[in-house]
C-alpha cells in the first residue's frame, strides 16, 4: 500500500505544478506533476539521474501534456527508508505502478524513459498489458557492451573518496558530447552524493555486470504497446546492432537514430525533440 501527500505551486506562466511524496513500504518517492488538460506522460530516470534531467523535456511538452516526474530510491530525493540499499527490478516496477495510481494518470499514459528507466518501463508493460498507450525509450539495449563493462570496472576500482575521478570516468566514457554546464553538474553531483547513494551506484554497477540479457528478465513479446527506441549514433555504451535486436523482439517497435548525439540525447541537443514530433505530437485540446 502507498500513502501520498502533495501540495500545489504555480509556474511563472500560471500553470499548476503539484509536488508530493509517496510513502511506499520501505521507500519514499518524491514526484512532480505539471498539470495540463492534455494526454499524460510519465518520465523514468536513468541510474543516478533525477527529475532535473527532464528540464528541457518539460519545457517542450508540459504546455501540451500532463507530465509526471519522480525519483526512484537512490535518485535525487528518493530514499530507501529501511532494508537493503539495492532496489530490485521487481521493486522498481511496483514503484512505477504506484506512481501511476497515485498521480491520477489513466490508460492513455505514455512512458518516456532513459537508459535503465527504459528497462523498468518495458518490464511494467510486459506485466501489466493495456496500462499504457506507448513507450518512448532512449539509450538502451539488451546487454552491457564492452565499453560499458570497462567503464563499470574502472569505476569500481576507484577509491570511493575520489569523487572527481568517478565523474571523469563517466564523462570520458559516454558523456563526451555533453555541454560544459551539464558536465559540471555531473561533477557536482558526484561530489555531493551521499554515501548511501554512492553505495547504491556501486551495487547497481555490480548488478549490471552479473545480469543476463534483458530478454531473460522480461518477456519482451508480451509488450503489445507501440514502442519507439531512440538511439544516439555516437552512443559508446550501447551498440546499434543490439538496439535493432531489441526492436526485433518487441512486436510493435521501431528504432529512431539521432545523428550526432551520444548517450544523453536531449541533454546534449535540445533539437533532438524534433525526432519525437510524430511520437508525441502537439494535441488539439477541446
């Protein structure tokens, strides 16, 4: 069971922004709703990312869609209140289900996700058919490629006190295309990261190294919703062949390739959203 509390503030344009927290068993999940009469979108963060990563997305789509953001445990202000720091895929799927319930979305909601968030979205869609309209998933494949494995190993070998080195490894490996201000934010995030979140980051890295292919964890053929896989052609930790293979395993799926972009896509180039034009068109409101 979950318990949600919220309050409302207003943006500069006068639109309502509802902020709240869901208390769900051993987790505390903060969320934010950008209210609109349009269709619903829920955004799922990648590992150690937070609601802040969707800033440019919200600017583009909140005038036309009801956008819901939230932080999983060990992300942003999301917390593990008790028990193991490691949050399993099953627990993450359950959290997403409770967020959907608590934020009042309906069966026309689209899930937009980045990296590991896309894995959670696919697991949810396979287990709860008919609960979402479509999936828009960026920067993910079925398995860790050699570059990702090497990056994780390098990170695990770093002294936990050397936060600068950790940030440098991440940026050098797959954040090369990020603008300088975003790189600086990543560096600041590592320096300010709590020990609990850092430990969870390490544990997730170990889990990725030991995880089988995603197809062994998720029954991909059960995903009936229209699915879009968005891939940056300069993504060093996801292989295009693997993305195409993933697409072949989902019945109603297509791949969109973004020229000149890397793993972080819209954090690198705002005009990347142009490729979403027919996926998330501006709706006509009555």
